[in-house]
C-alpha cells in the first residue's frame, strides 16, 4: 500500500491507520472538519480532548503554529521524534481538532511511513492513537486493525513501534516550557535544552483531555506488585519465575525495552482473562516517568 494511496484516501476525507515511532495513529486531514468529526466518532473520543497535528518537518510546523524561539530550539533538537509542542495556532488545523482552543499541539514523527504519507499528503494530519478511546494504544499493526480497522479506509503496516509510548507533550506558551504529558522523550533529555521544566501534568486547564481512566485493559490493573496472586496475570520487570500468565516487560530492567513492550503486553495479559493484571514496580527515572503515568491511568488513578 503506497503513501500516495493513503494521501488520496485522506484527501477524500477518509481515515488511515498509520505507523509512527511512538504508537499507531488513526490519521485524518487536520483541516477537514468532517473528517476530524469522523475520527472522533471512530475512536469514541470526547470532543473536549484536542488532537495532535502531525507535520513532516519544522518548516511545515511553522505554517501551523507560532513556535517562538523556545519551540524552535526544541524542534531543531528533537524533530523528527517523540516530542509534541503546544503553541498558538496559526493556520491549517480545524477548530474541532483543537477542541476550540487558540493553541495547537504539533509534532513531526520520525517513522519513515508516517513521513512518506505526510509528504505525499502535503498538509497537517491529526493522528491520535488508533485505539478506541480509553483503551491501550496499539503498538502493532494487528492491534491497530483490531481496534479501529473497521473505520479506516486503509491501514499501513510498519511493524512494531520502536518507542511504544505516546509523545511527550510540552507547552511553549509564553516562552515557558511546561510538561503537559510525559512520554517517549524523557524529561532529562528535554531539560538538557530548557533547564528545569515547569510541571503542568495535573493542570486540567493547560492539558485538556488527560483522563483519569485511560490506556485501560478490560481487567483491573494492580500496581507495584512483587508477585501475582492466584488468577492474576503478571507484567514482570526484572527476573521472575516463568508462568503461563507471566509477561516480561524487560528481564534486564531496560526502560526502553519495557516502554516498547508495555501496551502490547497489557493486551496480551488481558487476553488471558485474568482477575487482574499485576505489574512490577517500575523506577521513575528516564522513560519510567511515562511508563508509570500510563500504568496509573490504566489502573484508574491520577496523581
Ligand atoms: P493523544 O492524541 O491521545 O495522544 O493526546 C494528545 C494529547 O495532547 C492530549 O494529552 C491532549 O490534551 C494534548 N493536547 C492536544 N492539543 C492540545 C492543546 N492545544 N493544548 C494542550 N494540550 C493539548
Ligand atoms: Mg491516545
């Protein structure tokens, strides 16, 4: 399936399942309000939760948003890659996709297929994770097609996602870097450029749509578990006794590996129909901040 065919489907107002380096996205023409409405519908996503506009590069982002010198610096350092910037909207993204805000979230993904489709399409695409709202994000082609394939005109297979967590969202409004959502780019990497990030992860006003229950499998999730109880599936981090319902996030305690496996293993654990999914403690350093954020939300906690 070619990038040209995907671009044609998008121009016709259709939805396209698209691999990125973070998770699989369900893409629509950001400027086309009825395509965007179809996308919210397909995901069952609340309309107060704005979407990320994906662009090919910094030049394309400049048409969409006023990045300012802070945004320009971050984009120059980290794009293409798993960083989303929130800045004043300039043009090209429908009000519906922005949930009525004057600001817009924008990112240039690194994945070669996402890049090819963006270049063939020639404008911004909104592309939230290709799951039904509230469910774990798909990080494989099969999981994406299972979630939203029925609503997509076309689905592109890019293999498993290299990062496996959604992008880190940073607001650069008023020239201040604020962390709105931890993600696939660690806080330390960003702070090396910006200095200490102001933390706005729990400020609902600045970060709409951060729901308490999100990324959730069907089974309840039990955090900081040392071992599974009878009937539970277990997501281990570090050496653990093997078992039918034991899934290894990373035996060698590598946070990148755990991030890449997290959502696929939540789904695999869920398929065993356990009484709960118990998850090992994950350290808070590096990508651990984003992994713990997703796990707390999968468990129904924010905090
Ligand atoms: P998702 O598409 O599910 O990965 O979520 C996109 C994330 O970006 C959500 O956390 C949104 O709240 C956030 N976001 C999108 N647009 C804006 C915006 N204009 N201001 C603040 N946060 C935004
Ligand atoms: Mg999502």
